[in-house]
């Protein structure tokens, strides 16, 4: 039985109807007759199984640290309808909200409809994330079906759904995922002469992510060059410019807030889809004019190379999976014997689903549903309890300094808080007014448990007031102007002792082939977490010591106090990097080794029992050690250094 023709009308009307184009790439109908109904059923089954596994965890959904930022701003959209200013991050002054508003506004309105509590906004984000994953899978399957037939659709769906990192990058639901999806549909409509719809979708891509200003128009431009449709390009450009004018004007007006600060996420590869995607791309680019849609969709996202190659590798897998599906369908069509062709098709489908030369997506989906919820990007329950602690203590009007600034917005999902520093560091005030505030002007979430001996000792001296603890985090305030001589005498032994311990005992916070058993064994995982928690507490004690020292010298030595406050914050970040699930591989082995060597040298040069006041040189050594480790020199705040770019290939 030959493969039937397919006529599809897109739900938003940009295809009306279309002629199947699969013969151009796969030759399926002309050279091979396969079991297309079984392939279609298999594609649907792959989608359904993964969808149900993800949906089963909606009440405690996997997210990334980015989600804390987006959901906190989304709540502002739900409560205030329009949010031109971000009052949560980089308080007390805040910053212009330059991120694309569409994603956050959608979650905000859905959260308000669900009830308007913090938990409702978290659920709205989970629903939107699941919808994004479904849209990505259906997009890949649809385009592969139209261009290469049923088997191409099966290959594309299995490759994208089976790749742990690529699939998760859409399943966690971040705006850039919608940017890749919408750009593909915009180019599709442009190539199929639906210019108005192409412009509308390009506008949506821009409104969903600020990078849409570059990526979506570039993809349309490439399609126009390949198809030589200059009038359609001009019309699409005019409609898009008009539709996005309010956002464009706002971004241009505040463009000076963009800084050179940038995070450096790890490069995470899904070997099978990446390799086949590259080969499929090369096949398409041999005759780009004949395959204008795929060429434009594959090439447009390359603008991410200038800013975030890791994001490109993860989410480029969407168009790459379609290219790979077309490549495999073409290879299958060239196998003359039906049994061998079917063996090839089912083998590739099984490999993509269960053995994609890397981690299969089914593994984290199943283990998360079974209760092994690690690594966890954001602990919403902990954030809710910490926010409630701050609310009960009557501290809502105080600037919150979290040990990990990127986590502070998670607290703002549950209470109206303003955070020192924060997330999405590409936009921040220079200089930051928060840097001039004294220690006593803020409240702190320290990475220390309630029963920590150092914290308890500082409370007995009445230098610290604790308001409540949640697991290994405590909300505190620091007394104004504690006695400098007494603080120095207490701070130096603590700082040197903890530095010496970290120098000799700190281990890398990673999951790799050499310690994978620590994650799948509950006993080994408990032992690993205890070790990470110990080094987290050690770094947290140094943070506390630095804060007390800064508070004690603010009147006599304001410049040194400011430097000490900076050092305290960076040791809080270091505590996160050494322990938190969200910070796995944020610190490379080489950087950790250099950091430990600096701390050991500090302990050797300045004995903890030295009777003289060695607070100034100790603070100087601590500052340099953590600055070198985090690559945090200068006035800009950075979330993580360049480091373990290829952690999973060790």
C-alpha cells in the first residue's frame, strides 16, 4: 500500500491546504513502500508516554533556576496587568523589565485565573511548560511529516523526545523554547505565501523573548533571500515593525541597562540527535533554495553563537531533529528490501528512544515520578516557607540578600519582596545602589541551619538576630555597628579555620560517570548530600564572618566595608556552587582546585591563633580567593564563571 497524500490545514490558518513536500527530501513515496500506519502509531505512542510521564509530576514539576525569575515576574503581571519595571531583581531601585512580556504575562494571567496564590503561579508555570514541550514535539512531527512523510515524522519525534537535555530544555518551559517554535512556524508561513501570518508569528516570537529581535527576522530574511520574495519580505517587515513598536521603543529607550555581564552554562550534548542533525543540515544546505524553509529555520538560530552557544545547542535540536528525520527517511527509502528497511527504521526509533548515545529522556522523567527528585532547580516548598518566615517577622519592607541571589526571586513568588542582585544578569544597574547599603540595612538568607554552632555563638553576642530556619537556611539580620575589636577577634579564627577545612576537604558538585551511583542509590545519595552540606555550611560561616566584619568597620573604613560585603556575597554564591542541585557543574574542577589552594595558603600564612589583628589581610586573601574562583572581578555581578563547558564528556 502506498503512503497516502496528506492535506493539513494549520489550526491558525497559515496553511490552506498544502501540497505534501516529502518526496523532495526522502523519496519515500517513489522508491519504498513501508508500514506507515505502524510508524504513525509509534510516533503517537512516543508522544503520549512522555507526555503522561511529565504530566504526572505537575504538582511538583521539574524547573530550572530561570523559572524562579520568570514566575516571580509573572505574578506581577497577574496582579498589575502590565509590568514595565522589575522591582524584584536588583533592588532597591530595580530595573526596566526588558525581557519579552508575552511568556510572563501568559503565566501571570493563568496563575490569577487559578486562584492567585504563589502555588497557583507555580502550577501555571508547570502547565505552560508542559504545553511548550507538547508544542515542540508536535511541531517537529508536523514539519517532518509534511517534508518527509510518516517515517520522517517518527524519526523526528523519537529523536527530540528521547534526548534528555534537548527535551528537558523545552519541558522546563522557558521563553527561548517558544522563540524556536514560533520562528519555525513564521518561516513556514512565509515560505507558503502566508505573509500576514508570518509577520504575526514573527511579532509573537519577538514579544516572547528579547532575542527574537535578532533570531526571528534573520530567519525570515534568509527565507526571503532563498525564495527571492522581496515584496513579501517588505510587507512582513512593515507589519512586524508596527506590531512590535511599543516593545521596540521600550527596549531602545533602556538599552543602556544592558551590560556585558553574562552567565556561562555548560554545553550539554545529546549525541545522537546532534550528530544526525548536523548531517541532515549538511544535506539540506547542499541545495538550500530547494529547501528554503528548513535552511532558514536551521540557520536563523545561529545568532545565539554570539551570546549563548549552550542555549543554541540545546534548543536547536528542534529544527535539527526534523533535519535528522528527513535524513533517516531518505536513507530508509534507498533500502530496496522492505524487511531491511523496516529493520533500519525500527532500530533507529528504538535507539533514539532508549539508547540515544547519551542519557535518554525517559530516565529523568521516570525517576522524577518515582520520587528521586534530584537535581532540583528550585525548591518551591522551601521558598514558600522562607517567604512566610520573612512575612511573619514583619520584614517585608527590607531588602533581601539571599546567599544565592538567583534564588531570591523564588521567594518573591510567594511574597512581595525586593532582592539584592537577582537573576538575568544581562540587565542590571551600573553602579548598583544596593552596593552602597550597609550590612544592617538588609536581611539575609544564610546557608546555615538553625543549630549551627557559629550562628548560635553570634546570636549569644547579639550581633545576629535569627527569625527562623527552613532546612539548611536561616533568615537573619545583622546588628548595626558591632564592636570592631571584638568582631575581629571572633572573625579571624572562624574565617581561617573554615578556609583551611574547605581547602582540604571541598569536593566538586557534579554528576558524572565516575559518581553516577551517588544519584541512583538512596544511601549513596544521602552520604553525598551530607558531604556537600558540610562544605555549604563552611562557606556560609565565612559569609557570616565577612558580614559581621563589614558591619563593624562601616563607619571607620567604608571602602573596606564595601569590599567585605562583596566578599560575603560571593562566599554565599560559593556555598551554592558547592552544594545546590541547581549549581551542578557551575564550578569547574580546575577552578575548585585553585580555590582550595588559595585557602590552604591562607591558613598556612596566617595562623588562627595569631594574637595580632590580622582581619584586614585575612579579608584581602578571602576576597582574592573567591574572586579568582568565580571570575568575579570588577563592579558587575556575575552568576557563574566560565568553567566546566563539557562536564558530561569527562
